[in-house]
C-alpha cells in the first residue's frame, strides 16, 4: 500500500530577517521554510534560513539509510527572507542529491537567474552552477499544476485546466494561485493528496471583504498556513503597514472562516514579536478561531 502521510514541519517561521536569541526560543528565529511530507515525496516550501537545519537533518538521514536525497522545492517568491538559506542547504552540495525546483518568473526574470545572481562573487564564494546536486529549475505559472506520482519519477508539470480530475489516490498534486497582494506578486500553493488539502499562503495581505480568490482557492482545506505578521494596531499604526504585503491575524482568520478550513496555522512572524508577545497573540486568535495555532519552529502538524 502506498504511503498516504501528509504532514508539515516548520523549520522557519519568521519574516524579514532571522531573529535568534533568548526572546525567540519558543517560536523560533529562522526565516520561512516548510518541510512537507506527502506520501513518499519530500516537498520544501521556501528557503529562508530554516532550510539550513532541514538540510542537516536530511544529510543525517542519508547517512543512516543510504538513500539519496530527492526533493521538490517550491518558492513562493524570491524576496531575500525566502531565499537566503538556499546557498547553505547542504544537500545541494552532494552529487547524489536530486532537487526539482519550481517558482514564479517575476519582473521578467527567470527563477534560475535570480538564484544564480544571489550567489555570484563577491556575494558568495560558490556559484549556483558549482553546486554538485542534480538541479532541475523551472518557472511555473498559475495555469499549471505540478504532479508527483508514487514512483521515483520526476515531478511533472501540466495544464491545470486540462488535467483530469480523477487521479490515483497516491498522486500528489500541487496547484498554484498567484496573488498580487505583495510587491511583485507571490505564489500560493495548494498541496493535495487523496482528499486532503494543505494551503500555504505566506506574504499575502487582506482585502476589504476578504481575499475572495484566496478564499475560493483554500475552500475546505484541512490546514491553511497563512501570513499574520501584524496585529490590527500595528497595521494601522505608525508607519502605516497597508500595502506592505502582509496580513494581520484578523485577516487570516477572516479567510479561514470564509473558506471553512478545518485548521489554521499563522506564520511569517514579525521580528519585533518575542515569545511572550506571540503567546498573547495566540490567545487572541484562538478566542476567535479555536482551531488555530501560531506556528513554532520544529512544530509538525499532520494533515487529516
């Protein structure tokens, strides 16, 4: 029987820049990175500094079981806090590793070019093309869908509107929505396995009446992971955060309620929010939406 596990582990939950120190020990200080286990497939969303610890864990597993590291990496966008851990992702320097990398083409610049430019001397001593892993890097659009079959075959990209809806129960499907509620745009991903759905919506900002496109995209999801960088007071404070491309926790809850999702995990925490602040914020969120949690570094949630 094929593995039907669908789970997510948070390796980085912070936005902007890393925030290590005693004030962030409980929630974590690394920037955005998610490890998603979908059946036999490893899917990584974003490569903030959280991906460094994930890479070390994967190498330890590789040493223990002897299996090569094969991963699909999805970039939501290429702002620094979602990419600056990638040059330090240790599996990328192992010749046995296979990395299938997908993301948006923003401002007419290919994803591969963006990653390569961030590693050019004198910014970094190793170029992207000097990484030893086999890398397949491809732009995708919201008209496309990524599928992963049960075998070790590479992920396939197909037209999302022409793909048959009847799929094998073990096939992993990644659907894409492009949001414009962040400077230059951002991808939102819906990862499906069987009848279970996980939606990752970081770096998004709410609209009056709720983000109707996102609500429809996330409808009925078992777990919605949503940006919640600001409190309502911060959003309207000085300086005003409107238009900065991030949500308040109230915006996230509004989407979760309208989309009738089962659970909500809030992420992309502000660097100005320490553990005490985050715990108080979590209490406010749960008073409104009891099936919500503030994401913590190292937290694993099963999607069921």
